[in-house]
C-alpha cells in the first residue's frame, strides 16, 4: 500500500512567494485568495518534500500520515 502524506502550512509565516507551488511535481499546492500556500490536493502528495526544502520561510512541513 502506498504511503500517504499531509502538508502543513504555517499561514502566518507564508509570504506567498509561490516557489512551493511551482516546484511541486504533483501540483498539490496552490496560492489561496489571501496569497498564501495551501495544500489543495493532499491525497496526491508523494512526500518528495521539495516544497518543504524550497520554502525560504520554513512555513511548510510534510508528514507521513498513518494508514
């Protein structure tokens, strides 16, 4: 069974730069109406952590979900 992941975004820390949105290979993230990052398709996340690594504000955490 494939692992599932969840993305937590500290909205207060996110400045809406869009780096995470552009680097995500599965297009899991989008900028919301407040120009903040949001995980809109969390079930598609493959846990590559590229968004977490590229975030200059350390606002994103990727965690493995329990099945």
